């Protein structure tokens, strides 16, 4: 693609890392330069979107200074709060800017050229809506190769097979209990001990300090070689190194994003989702991963062994539709 052919692409990046990763994942999948526009909010961003409309209500002053012409050919936004901003940009550009919204925009769906929603949301499909298997992310084959090279020397003392355990935690609707934490780490330890393997374990801020302490104690008493990273650690986060170098990835089922990122890696993926940890929506999503061969359920008696599966790449599906939008716009302009 020549410099003249390059499109002007904006990514609206707010203060929620999950939203930002999804939007940037789609932008990176386009394989074109893009501009990240950081968005900060005021208290008015809590207003429902039918009030905010196509406006900058709830956007702080420093962010407004970054939202100026020349207007982009494509805007990629994610999450409810960025949706009115994307619609405002399209309005300012007099319809030139195409807008791609990831996840439901909470009203005004008709103003968007493309809305990407997880299939497990089971919403009514319209012409401007595309269903995707889970959440877009940034875990590509190329990134995994780079991360593997970076982290291989760090993990050289961990014998194969390596079992990565990606631990989430509490959500608004579910609780990650100490019983769950104990069962999860016990099964991982047993699997690694059975094959003289090793463990790579990371927690999140939702795991809870008591559960983290329990997991740390169990690892120390296991007699296994292991690498442990809790979310409060000041050391470099090895998360992507785990995904790149694990033979088996065990992930808790409380997070769609974590499951999607795990399913992008090459290691066999097992989802730990006991009763009470996953919502009904999440269970539908997990079932779709099982049916697609991306993952297997981690249940009583499940043998945790490596297996091959396709790499889950929802961002590429959205990026392809975005490219189609841009091509259609170019054709319309040439008429």
C-alpha cells in the first residue's frame, strides 16, 4: 500500500484497558498506521447514551482538544462511553468518517457503519452488525513468536510440559471462592506432577489476596518447578510469555477476554468454569469455544494434555469488514 492509499484511522482509547485492547486489536489487524486518541471523562459520561447522543457530553477538555479535523476515514471505538464520541466525529465529518463500534453502543445503532458483537450476546442481526466469536484481542502469531524469544531464557529452568494457569477472579455477578482457587491450583499441580512438568501461574487484581496467598502456598509445597506472578508484583508481566511457551493453558471462565487470548495461543486450552463462576452469557461463549475446537472444559476427571487447535482471531473478522467499508467509501467517492 502506498502512502497515498493509506487511510486516516483513529482509535478511541478510554480508561478501560479491556476496551482499549479490543479496539487496538482491530486496528492492528488492519495492518495500516493508526492514531490513538486518548479519551478522559467527566461525571457526565455516566449519563445514558440516549441523552449523550452524538455529542462530547462527558468528555473532558483535554480530550476535546485532540478531536479536531482533519477527520478520519475510519473510527474504531469500543464500549458504551465512546459510542457518542464516534457518532459526533461522523457528524462533524458530514458523514465522511466510517465508524466501527465494538460491543453494544447502548442506543443509536443505526448511526454506526459496523457494530461487532460477540455471538453469545444473541442480539438481533442487522445489516450493520457482525457477530464474532468472543472479543477482539492483540495476541497474534507474530507477537507470540516475539514473546517466546524474549521469555525463553527466563523460563529455561522450567521442564516441559509447561502448564500455564491464568487466574481471574470475582466479577459483578460471580464470586471466585477459596474452594475454587484450591480446586484449580490442585488440579494444575496434579497434572504437572503426573508428567514431571512445571507450572507458570499468574493472578489478577480480581483474584483476591486470600486466594493469592492460598495459591502461593500450594505452589511452594508442590515440589514442582514453577514461575509465579501475582498482579501486585513490580516485575515485568510474563503473561504473554506464558501464552507463548505453555504446552497447556488453564484459564478461569470469568473473563471472555482471557479465554479468547488463551485460545489464540498454541497450547491446549482448558477452561475452569465451575458452577457459580460463569454467567449464562459466558457459558454460551465457552460452549462455542468447545464446539469450535478452540478449548476444552476442565471438569472432574479431565486429563490435562496438550492438543492442537485453531488460533482464535476475532479482530481479523472485524478488520476485514472495516476494509470493506473503506473500499465501498472509495468507490462511492469515485462515482
